[in-house]
């Protein structure tokens, strides 16, 4: 992808609106149901996106200031699962994402070659992190949608076979 900066900005700008729409329209029970035992629910995916938005902001600042940065373990450093108001969480994510998009306005194509040491991955570039940011958004949104698909798949009767790629039941 040649235009990683523009593509990443455009892609990650869409994610909060998707989450706001889902949390406004869907029942809390659907958002809170995990895809399967040991997997995240849609709401847990959203909480993770809130947690990692702060991490991406920290890393972006580190790249721009020429600093290295630590890894992030969501199981140890993320917000533990618990009661959350879905719409309030989506609004928090949207607020943080607006801050991130404003920060990205100061990034130029020349900045994409900036390097920093990630404590676990070694030397990485800002361009690589932007690719990861876009993929991360899509990954956890798809993961959330997969969790919400499960009751619909389970109730689809003879059509269930068409969902074999996503059926966890």
C-alpha cells in the first residue's frame, strides 16, 4: 500500500462510527456474549480498542520524539472485563480516536521511515506501526462481529452450513 498514511487515516476514521452505530442499535446482551468460551465478546473487543488507542497515541509520540517504547500485554495491562455501558464506551473510543486523528495530521510521508525500538519486536518503523494500527482496528471489529454472529448462526437452521467459516458452536 503506497499511501499508507492516507489509507490508515481514512480506515481508522471509520471504526468509531461503526462502534457507535452498533452500541446504539444492538441489545447489550448481544454485545456482551462471547463468541465461545475463552473468547472475547464484542464489548471486550471495544474495551481493548479503547485501551490500545492510548497505546497507539503513546507510540506515535515516541516515534515523533525519537524514543523507544515498551510492549503492551492486554491480558496484564488492559482494563479487566467488567460492567460497562456500551454506548459510553463507544463514545470514549470515538473521543480518543479524534485525538489520534488530530495527532496523525502532523505526520508526513517522510516520517514513515522513523525508527524506534519496540521492547519485544526490536526495530520498527512508523510506517509499519500505521499498517498494524489499521489491521488491529479491522481485526478486533471482525472479532466482535463474529461473536455477535453466533446466536444468529445457531438459529439459522438448514442455512447454518453456509456459515461454517464462522460457526463456533
